[in-house]
C-alpha cells in the first residue's frame, strides 16, 4: 500500500558535471562539496523537506557510489519515511532490455512507475547543481492558482548574461508564450532555473509521446533527444498548453563551472549575501561527520572566512572556505581559496585563488594559484585546481587555470 | 567493530550530580555540555558503541528532560535498533520515591536487564571523560575469572579538591585489597573510573540480596565490604581521563581540550565520539576576528577576539569584544566591545555590549542558563 501524495519531487542527479573536471572525476556533480559542510544536493533535498515534500526520487547515473552513500536512507534530511522518503533511482534492466538514461525526460520516463505508486497531482522536477533556498510549496500554489499544466521557475538575470540561459518570454500574466535556449539576442531576462512543476497526468502524457516520437526518429536515423527544456517544454508550447513562469527572488547560483563553484563559495563570505545558512527556520541539512570542534592554534590568523568542524588551523587563513577536518599548519597561507574535507596544507605552503580537493596534501614549499593582480594578461588568470586525493610536492607550483588530477 | 550481543551496557546518567550543582540545576550529569559540541553522556555511550556493545540502558534520576532531548531515539549513536539499541530507564524506587543508590536503581530496572541475553554487564557513570575500548577489559575479566573487574586510572588526587572519588588499593596479584571513598590523602592514586564489568548472573544475585537486606550502595555494600568475599580485580586504563567533580574541574577539563595531546587521546579517528547532530552552518569569522588557542564549534559567528576559550555551537561574538580563558555554551550571544575573562556561561546567555566580566581560574564566574547581563 502506498499513500497518495499531492506532490512527488524528482531530482535529476545523473549529470557528470564535466566542466568541473578533476572535481567530478570520481563523484557525481550533486555530491561536489560546497560551503564548508554541504554537498550540492543538500540544497534541493533540504528545500524539499522544508517545503513539506516528503517523497523524492533521485535519478543517478554517473559515478553514483559517493552520492548513494551520502544520501543513504535520507535520515539527515528527515527523508527516512515509512511512506515516501528519498529513493535513489539508478537505470535498470527490464524485460524490454536495459538502457542508460538518455536525457532528463527519459530518466523520468523510465521511472514513471515510481511516481505512479504515489498517485500524485503534481510532480516537481529539480536539478542537483544549484545553490538556493526556495519554498517549492509556494510554486505549487502558484501552479494551482493559474490552473497551469507546467510552471517553470525563472529568475531575472542581467541582459548581458541572458544569452547563457534558457529564456522565457511571457505575457503580462506570466503565461509563457515562448522559450528560447541560449538566445543570441534575448527578448527577455527571465532565465529558467531548471525547476519545473508539472500536473502529473499532463507530464505523463508528454513523456510517453516524446519517448515514442524520439524512438521513431532514431529508427528513421534522424536526430532525436529526450530532454525537458528542448523537448517536453517545446512540445507543450506547440500544443498551447498552459505554461507559467514563477519568478524567484533571492540568491540562486549555478555551480556548473570551476569559476562559478569558487565564486559561489566566496559569496558566502560577503556580509550582504542573501543566503542565510544560520537561519533556523530553513536549515540546510547535511550528513555530518563525527569530528570534534575546530581548533585554532596560537599562530593562527583567521579573517573573513568560513571554517567547518574538525579542522585544525595554525596558519593564516583569509577570505577562504575550509571544510571539515582540514589542517592548515603553522606558516601555511590560504587566501581566497576553497579547501575541501580532510585536505592538509603543510607548513610553508601557499594556496591562493584555488580549489583544493578532498584529502589532498599540499607539501611545504608548494605554491598553488596566483593573485589576478600578478598576472599580466588577464585572460591567463583563473582558479587553480587540485583534484581529490592528490599530493603536490614541495618543489611544485600550480599556475592559475591549471587543473591537477594526479600527484605531482 | 562488529556487534557484540553478549554484553549489555548500563549508564547512570545522574551519579554525582550534586558535585556540580550549578551545572546540574536543570539537567543531569550526563547532559552537561562539554567540549564545544558534546554532552558528558556522549563519552560512555560512544565508548560502549565503539566497543561493539549493541544494547545500552540509560538509568535516569531527576531533571532528565534535557537528557531525553539529547538522546532522542539514540540514532546519533547508532543505537536506534530493533535488536539491542538505546533504552531510557526512568527512575522509580520499589521502596518509594527516587532510588537511593546504584543497587536500588538496578533492582528497579532489573526487568530490562533480565530480558537481555547478554552474559556480561558493563556499568558506567557520566562524570569521567575518557575514551576507552572495553574489549581488553572484557578479555581480562574472562581470563582471570574475576567476579568484578573495576576499571581504574592512575592520577593525582587531593582530598581538598576532589569529591566523589573512590581510591583502590591492590595486593600483589592485582586483587582489590582496599576501597576508600574520598580518603584524607593526596598524591598519585589508583582512582576507580566508576566503570566495571560483572556477569549478569552475579549482578542479579547482588542486586536481589541487597533488596532483601534493604541496602543500596554498590560501593559501600559490595566493593568495600570484605565479607562478601568477591574476587574483585582492577584493569588499568592507561589513557587520559578527566573527572568532573566540581565546577572548577569542569572548567579545567574543558580547557585541557586546548592541548593537542588531550584531543588526540579523546578523539581518535577510528573511535569517534558521537553526539546529537545540530545541523549548524560552519563557523563564520568576520573581517576583524582574531582567534588564538581556542576550540570553536559549528554555527558560531565571530567578529571579535577569542583566546584560550571553548565556544559551543551557535555562539555570537560581537565586534571589539575580547573573550579570554572562558567556556561559552551553546547559543550565547555576546555584544560588541565586551571584556570577558574566566567565565562559564550556560546555554543561551545574552551579554549585552560594553560589559566587563572577570572571574578567576579557581573560581570562574558562572552565569546560568538564559541569563541576561
């Protein structure tokens, strides 16, 4: 027996996150660490719990080990439920054969039976690679009030950046009249956030149609795809379904690239940041590590930084985000950087404008990254990255934009 | 560590509450906050769990609201189990009122012990902070055929300072020769760490004997009573232990955590100390923060100077404020430009801007829960 749920959330977590290079070599993008003690997936999962959505399917595909282990039974997010809760849904083999998820829409299509068990009215489709706090229940209410078939959450972006996003063109009632993926000359600044509310019966119909349509194209040797933005939304618009844009106001950050991941972490150090992680009414939950509080030593110098438990700091840390169990030894320097769980910065090492992956070791004398002011040609500057479990020996330096995935 | 169903753990949450009466005014010994993110009961519970003990009973007495809140279902210690797990055993005495001693308490919860299939029982209090693996103790207990094995540590004892301390003397064969409670001596002594191993069968006999004789005290009636003729042996726990037997000792024990040797002895990577998860954000250090030799828990927001201090979860320190040599418990808010030295603030204290508070090492000023200054 399954109890009926008004809303079921489907979280697309199968992406490789190839633009994060060494940081997603062995982990799926939603499991990438962020903000000192979180992983990206903590944001949509915590938003679900705080919005009263207690049934979440997490669609995994790429490198799922760390992500599966992290989600576990969902207890840290209060999603260990008798009815509902969080379920990891990897691709599987059926009598019809086995297939990988062939796009975001296909991933949901392959798991329609999971959704049907709960007989929901609405399905919320989420991604796993954005930092934001959002009450999905308000978006569902908006969807209901507009008698919509699909509601897409949008954020107003500067016109100069609009061509990086999927842009919604709306009438005065926020009804979507057109959708253009990455337009060269944007006609609107309302960018899709990749968060959708669908009336389930409608979504079911379009998923099946798109699947059949795409398979037929494939059989004919034509190009095909099974994606939300490209296929489902476009078909619904073509059929003049009721699509609405729900405007989100607040902090929303895509962390799809190394630079944006670094920036999103640095944002946390800004006093003006509209993302309050200390807000008890909307906590971001995460799976905790059982480590003692952080110890700050006699030689430490810490300013404007965020540091998680279990760390031992005896060096200089400025404008940086340090995760659980990081060691910064005496006379080590960490500036404008992100240091992921368990990494060790040895005495005399310098880390600046860099991302250091989990459990990596930066030996004495090594120098990672460089201030943009010291780089003549600004195009040559970028974040220096050391991947997970990498040792950088003392005589080595890692230049801006360089990405190190193996010991050097 | 695999799971051992043959041993039952029993933790007394309220033993020696009165020795730290300020801190236990609204809570049990076991729920006293310690070390930035812990409560004292986290140590015995983690020791049992890390030793593979699958079932643990926590014997409560009075004031146990905060203890219940902390322990919940026992999930954070991995003790929310179908087989074994955490059991809270509230107090009542067959002789009326609250139990009078460990034996009385055990008699009242005996049906819980009786239901267990375990052959051995480990008893522990909450007023000793230490990390210990019970498996070698169990091995020794089995190999020597002792009736009772008392776990002790060598440490400096001074009757002028220490309370609720039991000193053990051994003969050449490591049998307990004498048991002294708060003797008028000082110097290095074998101190009982208020932990012991005994077979369930013998414990049952002792408990029911004592009920019929109307006696209550384990120390007085059994350990000190030579006529019992029990074969009582000692197991020396060679690692660090800290006894919380006064507010001063509590203050000193917290500050000893600033020493890396102490932290290494208590927080070993393979045997973590578990505690209730708080879901706090990482610590945020402001532009003018200045931190030296301090232990700081998640959820703190620090704009000022902190030296030689322990800050629990969610403490806020304003700009220009200087905190030295203090223990600041969870949720304390300190305004701007304060000077704070040798202070213990209990939970959720509020100190408004421009206040100056000074205690001393032997007499730290204690500000009680929810106090406003």
